[in-house]
C-alpha cells in the first residue's frame, strides 16, 4: 500500500536580490538629526517668544508713558512674538529705548541673536542638502553599475534607463539637474524593490526550497523559523518564453504552409449560443472572445453562424489539441465535409481562416532553459549572473522565427533544458544536501555542451557603459533559485500553527460581523438569475458578457482581501474586539489570545481553520517573541505554482504538489465530485507567465491548450469543454455539473483575470469547494478605527504578528508643492518627529494598496511620498512599521559579501496531518452541504452539444496516479 504523502514537507524561502543595507545607504541620519535639532530649537524659541509676548502685553503695552506711535510699534512686535517669530534688530532697538521694557530687553536681544545664528546654520544645512542630493544620485548609479542583480533587474524592467544615464553623464549633466534627479529617483525605487521586497521576479526575488525537519536536528534554534546567520549558497536560474508573446507569434502563422504535425485547438473562450445541437439549417452561433491583434490589451468578440463544417471542426477538437494532419484526415471522411466537396487545399484554407479569425489557435509549449549551478563566490568574482535565456541578438534571430517544426517539437516534451543527442540533462539530479559542500555539489552538476547558458565575459565593476548596453527583452521570463544550508524546525512550525488558529478565530469574528447569521452574502451579479434548473454555462456567459469588445481594465487595482473593517453590528464580538484595540492604542503591542476570544464569542479553535491545506506567507523574526509576521494565509498550490517545474528540474524534486494532488484525489474518492482546473490565458505581456502551474487535477477547462500553463505534462489530464458545464443553485450554494456529475473548479494562478475572463472565473469559482476560497490577512488594523492616528502592533498568542504598528498621517502635514529641497526635508523631519514614525516603514496611499518601502531619514523619501500622493489621491497616508527592521534580518548572502537580505517563508499547513486525513475532513465538509455531489445525475445537466461528442467524467477516472497515467494522446 502506498504511503499517504504529507502536505508540506518542503518550505520555500523568497529572498530579496539585494541586501537591505544597500538601500539604507541612501539615508543620512546626521543630516536629519541636524534638521530635527534645528526644529526643536525653533520650537523652543517660539515658546520663549510667545512668553515674551505675554510679558510685553502685561507690562509694556498698558504703560501710561508710551506714546501712540510707540504703542502701535509695541503691539506690532507683540503680534510677531505671538506667531512664534523672534524679534528682529529693529524690535530690539525699540525695546532698548523704552524705559518700561528695560527688563524684557535682554531676552529679546538673546532671541534675536539665536535666530540669526540659526538662520546662518540653516543656510549651511541647505548646502548640505544639495550635496546630499548629489551623493544619493551618484550612489544609486554606482550600486546599479556594480551589482549584477540590479543590472539584470533594470534590463528587464527599464532597459532604456541605464543608457540614458550614461548619455546624460557623458554630456556633463549633474545629479542635481532635473533630468538626472528623475532618473536617480527611479533607480532608488528599483533598489527599494530589489532590497525590501521578496516577491520573486527575475534576480530581484529568488526562490529557495528547504525542508521542514525535526527540531532535534537544529542546534538550539528550534523555536525560530530560521537560524540567525543562515547563509545562502549556489545560484541557478530557469528562463521560460513569455506565454503571451508566444501566443501572438503563433497567431500570425500561415496555416496553409504548416506541417501536418502542427497542433491546433479552439479559442480559449468559446461557447455555443444557444447551447446544444445545431439544426440542419445551422441554427445558432459560435461566440469566441479573442485578443485583438491591432490592440493586444483588448479582447473582441467573434460571432460565427453555426454550420455543419464548423460543427465538424469543433467536434474533432472537443477533447483538446490535435495535430493538423489528424484533423484533416478525420474531417475529409465526414459527411459534413464530403457534402461541401472540398479538396485538401480548400479544407486547409478553411482551417487557416479560422486561425486568422482567432476561432482556432496554434498550440505550442513555451521553451524552457535552465542554467548550471554556480557558487556564489564565483558569481561575485566574475560579476556576472547565470543567464539561461539567449542573448537579445539570438532571440531576434532563431528564437523569434516560429517554424512549424519548432512549434511541434516544443509541444512534445522538450523543455529547452533537455540534453542534446548523446548528452544528459543538466538539470535533473538529486537536490544538494545541506552542508558545507552544497555549493560545490550544486556547481558540479554542469550541463552538457550545446546549451545556451549565457556564459558572458566578466564585467568590470563600475563599468556603467557596459551596464547600459546590456539590452533586455520581454520574450523570456527568468526565475532565479538558491540553495541554503538550513531547515525549518517543526517546533517553530507548531508555533505558526497555533498562532494561525487564533488568527483564524479573529477572521471568523470579522466575517460574522460583516455577514450576520440573519442575512446571507449577496451573490455576484452574474449569479443572480440562477435557480434550481441547470443552465448551460455558455447561456449565462452570453447574458453577462458585452456584445462588442472589452476595453483594457482600469489601472486601479481591485481589492483582493477583506479583513479589518469598522464594526457593522454594534453588539457583535468583533465590535468588542475593536473596542479592546481602541483602549490600548498607546501601547507598543497588543496580544490576542484564546481566553480573550472565548470571551468575545469567537468560534472554537478546533473548527476555526478551513479543512483545506493553506500556504502561509511569513516574514521570519529573530527571538525572543513572535516567530514571524503573518502576511497571508491562502489556499494551497497558488503561490508556489509557477516554480514547481523548475524546482523539480533544478533540485531533483518538489514534494508539495504530490501531497496536494493526493489530497484532491482523496476528496474525489470520498465524495464522487471531480476537481477541474480552470485555465485562463494571460491577456498582457507583463507577468504573463504567472499562469504556469503543475498538473494537480485529472481534468481541466477553459483554454483547450494546456501546454502554456502546464508544459508537456498538461496532456496527461483531460479537457472538459465549457459547453459541457451547467450551473444551478441549491439554497445558497452554486452547483456546477458536467454530464450529471458535480465538478469543483479550482484556479491555481496568482493574477486576477482580466475581462471578459473575470466573469468566467467568478461564475465557476462560486461553485468550488467552500473551503478552497478562504484568504486570511489581518494587517491594516487602522482601517477598522477611522479616528485613530496610531495603532500598536497586534500579535496572536505571542506566536505571530498579524498587524505591525501603523500610523495615519494627514497629507496636510507634508510640504507644499512649490517648496525646495530644504523645506521638504525640514517638513519630512518634523513629520517623523511629530508623529513618532519609525525610520524604516512601508507607506500606502490607502489601506491594502501596494506598499512602498520608505526611509524617513533619506532624501529619496521626498520623491517617493510625492509619487504615492500623485498616484493615489486621498486625504492621508498609511505608514506601517518595517518588520523585521534592517537590523533584524536573519539570512546572509555571500553574493553580497555576507550582507543580510530580507526573506519571506512560504509554509504549507497543516503539517501534522497527511493528505488522506485532511481529505477526509474536506470531504465531510462537502458532504455536509445541502446537495450531495453526484447523487442525482440530471438529464438536463448532461452534455447536449452535438458539436462536442466527448467522453463523460468517469467514476473511476481519478483512480490512477498522475505520475503513471498514460497521456490521452501525445502532443508531438
């Protein structure tokens, strides 16, 4: 009997590509200390001036010996002093000649002298600010020139910036000039992204797998997630073609000249309207949503009248991609095609026309290339990163020529990292074991000759011109990987699990307040018309999608999480929890424990977490105290999906998808339902490869071509056409069925779908497993208390920080738009001093917007805050402490001379349960619903479309293991 796999035996580190100390070099504590001291002196002088004004009004103004002119002069001086300004020389002379002011004159003279001295000091500070501005600009450029990580990042994000900086410096421009100041501000934003954020992106964010191991194996740091001083090791990378650009090139192929082995499939989003069989007269239409070739960020609708030849083509492609030769051979023998009496050339022309319209698509898997493992010391000495993608010149040559033979070969299983004839794959091998020999072991697995690994010549440090001429291209996406000699102790994982249970109880309180038991959650608009009668998905889509084209989405990012909010029910447990937080706003930290939540009526800890594997995104902390900051807890298999293939290739295996696949299979066996992966294509070049994922279900729907998402392994699953799916409502539940069997859609992608796919995703995901959609995020407490200016750090059970300390800062406390650098720096220093802000923080314009790292003792903060205000209008800024702070980082990187780097840890829970044990709980939760899955096959729910005579979802279709399942048909 096969052993029941565990769910989370491997954790993933997400590591910043640059040390945080590089970003903090832009700070000038001495300058801002001088500005703070100047501000404090000015405030003390203002208090003394106002006190002098009171004495002046009490003793001098009413004196009978004053003339009318002197009284007017004294009153004017008093108004000046009341404003906090020191008296000028003229005011001092006035007091000196008035006998009634003899006792006040020394104080006035002293204030005048101090103000003049402070003004001279301020002019010196102004020169220092100008010099600091030039220093920061030159430093940012020097860091970019000397860091291969930053060169690679800019090559991807803004390839024209380095060349522009080189040109302007060669022309004699200064960093104090307006144009280079803008370039310098961009460079520091890029440095902040690469140093303070760990989201994987090229070399700016790297991925490191490490095992979850027993505490006994880890000498004294068992209660911490990472040992202090843990060191990263060797480097490797994988490059994958941009899926969106690949699709664009394939769409431009001339199918008339293509080889018979070329693969074709229907458009990603197509359905029949009305659903069902076409009559002999061709009743109904086929609706397809395709990318507009003239404006690739826009979708347009293509509507074709259903004809027998068109139905025949769709019938041949009902199970997914097929080769052109197979389709033609099958079609030339059908009655529908014989009746039209075309020759092979006419049929090929008809298929080519469908490709040109976007009704059919040419299929190909994106090419993959991986590098050898290189020790960090070697990379540091050569100052060049491993580069798996071909050079831009090579891309413009062979890489961009989409030959038919190349298309076919790339779909069949060659990943681009496979060894040539007679060679051995460079990437496959056992993972390097932790220890001092890890770098050497990883580096020893060298690829065979013939691979394009980008073995460039070393780049001299500081060669800015060389950095400027390394052109970039968006045709490939690079993900970078590291090794580490560490493991996550189970004792620390237990603490995370305990804290997560308490956090889940808080989230349940929030949810109960937002949606009390007396009312139900409002359905999505697309689902409002559903009733108990099964309705074809295509019919629902036709009713809810626009008739014309879909414009590009709004640039404003939709809100993805719902957490802290003002109480909607005054007597709820959540309202009492907010009152508890409001009563402790002056404290440094507030802990929420089980005893407190019991008193507030929170659900018990044993039922707070959903019966579903969760991926927890954590920022490890040093001891003592909480082990980490909890960022999110979300359904498993999403955040790590893109990296699964590369982890298997580079490290010899990645067990988490296997455990997750076993969990889903267990739920299927116990319930009779079928999980179906929803594949939605990327509609833009940026972040297109976020759709990549491993195969975890036996069925998929949406895009008929799985290769861009799952590579050659996608052919091991089966395609379920959207036309075979029906939706109905049973009470508050949405039920999706295919061939009378309940299906549970899943969507393992990090990016929110763009129109019109957002409607499709909302419709299908509403019918998913109820436990598979819970996302927990508890930062941003200040959103729940609109009147609070500051809220303390919030922890749960002393194990996790769920919300760092946060401040609300009115924008009126910032500088005026026309102020110079000195006035802005003074306002920034006064803001930090007055509000009690930490030096290092994340700033947002509104809660839950994208956080921007800000150093409040750096001139770079001026541009960053102005940019935040310009992009997000509003009355305030939200400032959150940076936790861990730069001095609290645990991980060291020899690529940066052992400097500390920021890290996140992706941990899959529950770790103490096997896949089968958790599957039993998930199945029980599903069987406990009002509608038992698969209990009543419905004739109305069965496939009725004559154009798609595909096989049904079999009872035993999940009995086979994915690792050994024979593909339905090879994608050659």
